[in-house]
């Protein structure tokens, strides 16, 4: 399930990159932050569900 969430987030991030234009460094930072936030949310939810 988590890998599916990660895959979905990366494909959204790719679409986001294509929409933003030619600034790869900014894209990398934005995508990294976006994916990190999603992974953190997924981990928090998982740990809450496990308790």
C-alpha cells in the first residue's frame, strides 16, 4: 500500500514538473519536499493505526 502511495505521489510530481517549466533544481527541491511530506504522513498514519 505504501509503495502504491509513493508511486502515485511520484507520478503526480512528474506531472507537476512538466507543468512548471525548465528549472530542474527548484523542481528537485519541490518534489523532494512533496514526497517527503507524503511519506511522513503515511508513516504517521501507519503508526497510529498500529497502536
